[in-house]
C-alpha cells in the first residue's frame, strides 16, 4: 500500500513537471518570440561595438521586432582597463552609469528587459553590489536571479535566469564560477512555483557544463527533473549549439559589445517548437525566421547537430503549413518560400499578426528524409533564411487552422481579447510609490503605459519570482515601449497588459 502511494505521488510530480509536446500544426496563433543579446561589455577599451550596437538594438531593432521581452545574458559592463594586465581594477561606477543610461534612455521597463549578471560584472565585486544598484533587474528586485512567465491563453511559457558568476570577486584567469546553495534553492523555487508551465527555458552567462560551474550537477538535476529542453548563454564570444546532458539544447550567442556580427538572436516558439536565428546588429533587416516547419538541424562551428525536440512533417499531408515571422521597415515586403530547389510560392500576411506570413505545400510529393525550406523576403534588399526538416511516414495530424479575422466593435474599434489586468496592490500611498520608482529609474511621466492596440493575439507577462523576499505588490505595466508610436506604425504595435510581482 505504501509502495502504491509512493508511485502515485511520484507520477503526479512527473506529470506536473512534464512539458508540452511540440507539434506541427495548422494553427499558427500559438507563436511568441523574444530577443537575446549578450556580453555588451559597456566601456570596454579593447573593442567598442557597444557604443553603436547596444543603443541600436534597443532603440531601432526592438520596435521593429516587437518581441515579448529582451534578455541580456551577462557581462553587462567590462570592469577592465586598456593597459596590461587589463584585469584587476574593477568595478568602475562610470561603466555602470553608462550602461544604465543606455537602457533607461531606450525606455526599457522591468517586465520587458531582463539583464543577467556575468563574470565581468562580478570582477572585484563578488556580491554584485554594482549590479544590484545599476542593472534593470538588480535595482528593481534587489536580486541576482529572476523568473517570469508568459500566458497567451494557449500555453504558459516560463523563463528564468541564474547567476553563475564568481562569488569571491576574483578575476581572470581564476573566474571561479559557481551556483551557491542559496541560488540553487531559489532556482528550485522558481520551478516549483510554476508547475503548470508548458515549456521552460533557462538562461545564464556561462554554459554550466563547459565552464564546469561549481555545483553544476545539482543544477542539472533540477533542469532534468522539470523537463527543461532549452538553455541560452553568452560568455564565449562565439555562436553555436551544444546538446547537453539530458538532451538539453544549449545555444550560445556572440558578444554584442566585442564582436562585429552574429550578435543578435531572435527566439521563436511555435506550438512549443523552438527555432533560433542569429543576425548582425545594424544590418539585420529585413529579417525572417521560419517557425514551421521548425529547424531540426542546429548550426555549430563543429558541425550541424540534430534538435531532438522537433517533430517531422508527415508524408501524408497534402496541405502542410509554412509559417515565417518577417521583421522589416517596409510594411509590405514580398515574401515567398520554396522547398528544396522547387519553385517559389507566395506567402500571405496575416491580419491578426502583421509579423506572420503563411503558405502551404504538398508533402505527399516529397521523399522521406531531410528537406530544406527557404523563405525569401524581397524589400529594398533581398534576404533568405532556411530551415531543415524531416519528412516521415507518420500520421498527418495537423488539426484545424485558426481564423484570420479581427473582431470589430460597433464603434469600429478592434477588440482585444483575453487580457489580464493586475490588481493594484500598492499599500499606503500608491501614487507616491509609483512616483518614487519613476524618479529613481528616469522613466516617462506616466508609469501605466498603454499602447495603441491593433491585433487580438496578446500575451500576459508576469514576473513571478526573485531571489530576495520583499513586500509584494503588483503594478500594471506594458511590455511595449511607451513612445512606440513614434517608431512603429499602428499596424505593427501589439498591446500587452503585464503584471509584475516582486
């Protein structure tokens, strides 16, 4: 009897931790995307790409891409000097002030911009006091780790970043990266408190296995137990993939501050299939990313790796869907696709998602095996992007396609459905609390940003956990930039109401 109860309890735990099965479907409404940058190295004397690239991404690229959020995976500042021995002279307050000026002048908000600490941020400052004072997340949450989620009505997407930085403040060549007991306890709480997540993605500055981060085995146990399939990091100043223990797909991005290219990544999740593409800052548009069929082969300098999480296309489907996200300054680019070396087929822009283009192909005409899909975007210049996918002899189970009609009210106003508005839980004087935060962080006069709404599909982003325990309150804020009207057209903006809890 005791054994039976034990089995039932453990099966329920495994069930609660199970992730949604990625599916290749006609329904294209369950798609989200976000931006990753890393290693901005503000005030580096060696290479100074950050001076142009970093502000450009936040001020120019973000309004065009309109992501759910931006995550920066560490080394926000440089903490070095221009002469030998280069290291050992940080931290530098002026670097942190420059870093803060870049993200505040771009009007980033705490529920949109997630900046993780890196080893350079801890040089000479093992307790990350400068990070806690000047970074977006550190200053807002008094924490070195963060957890947030998106609920779009079709799935719950849980994200978190962890601190892999040295806690002794030692600098290169030591870099004693570690997970402390307290940090691991907090990571477990992040995961335990989100039992209904459909998919979980973790971020950190270091690849915990390659860099042999202390207590990595305990961290890996958590990743495996909670079914985490994807991990993003920086640090290595190159770009590529690894398949880690537990079949975890690990993506690393090149430095925005010290590398000329491969320094902006867009992640897209389409029915829980993840595709990641990399671009060069300041010359990435028009940018396209194919979300279905998802990319089964991952590009790495050492050779292509197979993503174990991507389903094949059935050879029995005579109307197999193609979906691509297109980000362009031109509102009406010409978008088409082709399978292998076949003819180009026009793709149609969706009314309900102005970034998404769709098309269809007959998979019954293809052979079983690996194929290539190419999406071509023709604007002021022509850009191509490619995915590889398998065709297999499995049942064709595409489901139904979502409607492409925007609901219009009697007043001629587009109706935004499934928005979740957070209760205002400020105690005492809420206006005073809001004003205090605005003054400290140099945001606009109106803390409750409301953007022009033009599409139905929205997401509900909630910051659900931080490392330190503080008084809890909820603030209504939007993930979109408050003055976005000056940078994108009405047809490009997506409204979002977000609850931020800390």
